C-alpha cells in the first residue's frame, strides 16, 4: 500500500446490544482502489457512515490525510477531501441535474464563475450534458447513479466512497460505470473504496478487496485470493453440511 490517505484503527460501532462494526482496522493508500464486500448485514454501510461522520463511533479512531476525523461532522470531512455516494440515490427530485451538481461544487468554491466552471467540467466528465436541464425526478436509475457520482465528484474529493453504485444496472451500464471509475482513478488520482454486491464490478475493478462479516474483517487480498478463500465462501453461502 502507498502512503495511507485513510486509516481506520480498531473502530467499533454498536446499536444497543448489536455490534454492527467490530474492532475494524483498514488502510487505504493514495490513489488506491479497494473493494469492501460482505453479505447483507456485514456492516459495510455502517462503516462508511462511521468514516464519513454520519455515525459516532464507540471505540477506535479514524485519520484522513493525517488529520484525526473521528466523530467529526460530515461537512468538515467533505471539506478535507472525502466524499461519498449512497446505496439509495439521494437526488433532489425537483432540482435539475445542473442544480444538483452545483450543490456539490459549492463545497470548494464561493465565486459564481468558478462554480459554473466546475459544474460544466463535472457534467462533461460524467456524460450528463444531454440531461443537464432535466429534473432529477424524471431520470432513470442509470442516470441517477451517474448523477450521484457527479455530485460527489463536484466536491473535488481525494477519496471517494461508493456504496453500491452498480446496483440495478444492466451489463452495458455497469461496464460504462466501471470505465468512468477507472478514469477518475487514473486521470484524477482519486482513491476509491467500493462497497458492492455485484461481484463482476468488484473483481474487475479492485486490485485489493477487504471482506466483512458480522461487523469484523475476515479476509483481505487480491480478487483471486478472495475468490478462493473458504471463510469468505462460507460467509456468503453458509458452512457446508457435515457428511
């Protein structure tokens, strides 16, 4: 791993008696693409919410670019250069695509000319020019997924957390999304952490994969190692019945 842009150390998050994230430690290098997978209820989104300040952690610490962001407010974390997308798209239905991207652009810019320039840049990069004047509520799922990514991109992140960005997409749409993410990483140097159930996307995009189960890290490695790991297979499929 290159110099760490994100360090998560011994983080635990509970809800009453439920331990949703259990003593998790992971690091993300600058410009790295990392997959975060696990069965339903493994704690993936809870970990994202803890990293980005939506949840307060009970134990452990989180550093981003060397700054302690443990339990910091989400807007402060975003200002530092971390952004995210959500499993359920959070578009503003009555706003246009252009207006929605503008919300993200104000994270870095106050000058109207600079904001407009950033909006134009992100819309072009995200291939949303043809729908920039359309209302978000009129868009299909594939365009909403792309818009969610565009709004996050407009904040000018160094690290982008993607929560099931490929969910519900057909193979052509998924391939286009993967190409876009590769370009974001290679051309803009944005580090990516990808939570995903679509294994085609994780295995094809992420050189390193971390696996959660019941809130704990159970495996870490390259796609080939993860695909043949018995503990990972058991987490997804259940233990084989004894003979």
